[in-house]
């Protein structure tokens, strides 16, 4: 993916892409910092570069952290406004707006666990 987009290949970039490819949910820097051989500044430089090259996408959650993911097939992400958990939703939802290119979908609300605890 890195070379296909015309970017310079580094071992650290490959590690970052590999982590995101194998993640079951979007990841923040805090989620993966111990699994990477790059510092925080290098992480954010690379994620910005990958976003500009449309390799990854991201969104900001309620906890003010940015979460990154590789969108292999468009699906929405659900963020619980109470516990800040993030889930990839697999439900069939139509993602089309006439004349628009949709790149990510984020839905916020209460997860089933938080609804049960209310």
C-alpha cells in the first residue's frame, strides 16, 4: 500500500499499516504506542501522510483522541457517548448521498451496556 501510493517505504510505516490492518476496531496512538518503534511525533506525521494519501481514515472520539483505521469496505463506527467505547457496525445501511463521496460514517449514542445500566 505504501509503495502503491508513491510514498517512501520504512519498517516503521509498515508496522503502523500492519497494526491498523489487523485491528478489529479503530485505534488511537495510546492503543498502539507500545507496539510501535516510532515516537509520538513520527506517528502523527505518518498518520497525516497516510490520510493525505487516502490509505487510512480517522475520526475524533468523545475522549478527544483521534482514532485511525483502514477502510477496506465502508461501514459505520459507533461511539458511546457515556463510556466512549468504539465499535465497528456490520449492519446493512445505505451509504449514498447523491453527488457526494462518503469516506467515513460515525454514529454516536448509548451502547447496549450503558443503556442497560441507566
